[in-house]
C-alpha cells in the first residue's frame, strides 16, 4: 500500500513538473513576439505609416510608407536598446511611373515581396495578384505565387528562403472575373 501511495505521489510530482515546464516554455515563446503597442511605438518613432502587418514565425512583416519611400520590414525581438530588430527594404516612390511598385527582402526564414498598388481605381478592381519568377525550372519552388487582394495599398507574398532572392519576371493583377487588368514585366 505504501509503495502504491509513493508511486502515485511520484507520478503526480512528475506530471506537475512537466506541466509547469510547458507553461514556462509557452510564456517564453509568446514573449519573443512583439506586441502591437511596441510596433506602434516603433512606427511613430520612425515616422512610418503602416499599411499592413502580419505575423510570421519570427515576428511581424509590415509594409509602410515614409516620406518618399515605400518599404517592407521584418520586425523581431532582439538585444538592442529598444528590443526591436529589423530587416528592411525600401524603394523611392518619387521616381516610379508605374501604378504598381515592389520591393523584396531576405527575411530570417522566408523571403518577402511587398507589392504597392499606387492607383486607387486599380486597387479597387484588383481581386488577385500573381508573381511569376524567372527560374521556372526549379523543382522545389513554384514558378508563380498568387494571392487574393484585400483592397489595401499593399500586399506581402512570402516564399521560402534558399539563400537568395528570386528574380521576378512578371506581376499580374486580375479582376474578380479572372481577367488580367494590369501587368508589369
């Protein structure tokens, strides 16, 4: 009987210890992600207007406008004084004649293409956007990635990072009927 009670106590202690370790691990993982308040403060400090933000495994991907630039950043927690690290790419918006501009970054895990639709009429008609890459021969990579638009000024398309950015051949915007309404090569 004593052995049975001892066994129950030991099992209880082991289970309790495992549960508490799991809770601590979950809390540590949650603290790795930045809060919305931290991102807002970062945007204000850097005089950015954020168009869109989305989470990924390593933080947030944001698209933004600042003065004469459009940009994309991957924000993550680091050891800097403000606790926020970033990988960024931007493009000067003053010398861009096209209704659509884009910029790519090599992120921590994935690469990200930020597409900015500058024309309001085109943005309202856009239902789907597709990026076609030049390297169609790659067996482990799609040669085209499509994504539904959200009628916003920007959209981010992510793809696996294999050490370099892929060359973009063409970007196609389609309407709700699937018709091509804008193409840039």
